[in-house]
């Protein structure tokens, strides 16, 4: 059948146009007769549905004389693509991805897609997989991240094979729009000051005050803060050369491999200088043993500080949210904000921007006053 020209058949079931066509399978006498949805009656005529089915048959190459010859070539499976991706692409990615990706693939992607030939992975398969992840109780954000893994691996392979970017239409769960915890300017100053009282049980005494000050007044990621070296501090121009980050106790490249120079204020620089004393080399902040400070320890100190202050606790990331909100709330240009914090996409920066209700109310009042003081222009 595949060696003869076919247009397929179209019929209306309910209000949906359904199309069928024949497919020969190597080694099997019986042919497949799959059915596809072409569209709804209100959206397209039967003629348009037939034309769409012919396009599908054309893309599948069913009317080409070498169709059966091509079928004899073993199909590439998702597992084979994953193997290639892990050996060729993964070593080029960040340490965090190199550490986490193999486990993610083994747990949530290979079991479902592993044996499937790539050409059989359609939207229906993807949505069945997503539904399974949701049923397991995974958070919507986690499901989205696993979808990005899948899409990235498949499109990496498509690029290597000079194929078009693959398209699916996933039914991803909605991510609730819940505002992240962020520190207001007043909270940041309170945390910085009270952190000086934190007991130095097995810790370097007095380092949390300058550390939190640097985080709050620079907008650096916590891993970038703990990776700053004395040589990265330019006290004359009041800038920090952000060149590395800490991930699981190891110095690695910054996120996105983007080095940048971040301006900070003179008070922060003076606090760092006083903390360093006559030190001229090495990491600014360390554990008692000289190893990098881990994020878990920093969050322990933050929980202690916020409990003392009787305010809602937050992680180190709340400093970054607070800094970005402060910059944008004071009219700093978006381009400068992005350069300071290392964001490539303004949508990401928008997600880090928060405003206190009192500040918004004050802005509205200010605008109202400015309007009443502006002469009204009348035109005939």
C-alpha cells in the first residue's frame, strides 16, 4: 500500500474531523490504520480537513517509493538520545546540572520514554507523562522543570541531526502566583545588625554582619557572596568582581557563565575592609576549617535572626529579591539592574520585584498631588 499513492479518508465523528491512513510495518503482514484528529467542523470544512490529512501523509513520507527501505533502519529511541546527550552535551553544562541531570533522567524520563522511538513521541504521549508526574504529587514548578529537561534533550538531538525543532502542545499544570518572601529595606538592616550577636559556635566570629550586608546591598546570589575573594574587591571604585560561585562546597563558574562587576556603597565596602583587616588574599568568608560556607548554615543564622526580630523568616534569596525591589522602586534603569544582578531576561527581574503596600499608596498620593499642581489645558 505504501508504494501506491494514498490520500487517506476523512469522516466526521461528533463535531471533529477524523482522518485515517495506511502504514506498512516491516516484518508484519498486517498494516496499521491510525486515526488522527484534524480539527472541528466549525473551524474547517471537509475539504480543508482532507488537505490537512494529505499534508500529514506527506510529512510521514508514506507516498515515497523508499518508505519501506527507510523503515528497515532501526528506529532511534529516547534512551539512545539520552545516552548521547549525557556523553556529549552534559559535560559542557554547569556543575549543578551535571550533578542533578542523570538522576532526574533515570527517575522521571527514561522509565516512561526510554524505549519509545522518537517519531512515536507525540503530544498525547507527553501529556500522559505529565499527568503521571502530577499524580505522583510533584509540585507544578517541578513538573515544568522536568518538561524543560525533556524538551531540551529532544531539541539538542534535532539540532545535531539538522532536523526542525520539535513541537508539542503540553498540558502543563498551572504554577500558582504566590509572592516569594523578600526582605524590606528595614528588615534587611535589622537582620544585618542583629547578626553581629550570633554565637560563634564553631564559626568565624563576626562574619555574618558583613556577609549579610554584602548580600543585601549588592543583590548577589548567595553562592556568589560566599565565593568572593579579597582580590575581587575594588575598594577604590567600590565594585565587586563577580567571577565564581560556590556549589556544594566547590568553586564553580557563575550562573550562565556571566562574570560581571557590581557596584556597592561605601558603607558596605568599609564594613568589608574592617572585617578583613590586613588580609590580602583568599576567600572573604570561610568556615572555621577554611572551607566555603554552605547555604544551609547561612539559612540557620537567618532563622535565628528573624526569630529574634519576630519577623517572618526567609532564605538568603530573600535578600536578592529585596535588593532588586529596592533598585527598581527607586527608579534605577532596568538595564543597570539586570547588569548588577546578572539577569538575562527582564521577565526574570520582574519576578524578583516587590513593593510594600505603603510605598504604592505613597506613590499614588504623590501622583495625585502632582496632577492638582499641573495647569489644566483647555482646547476648543
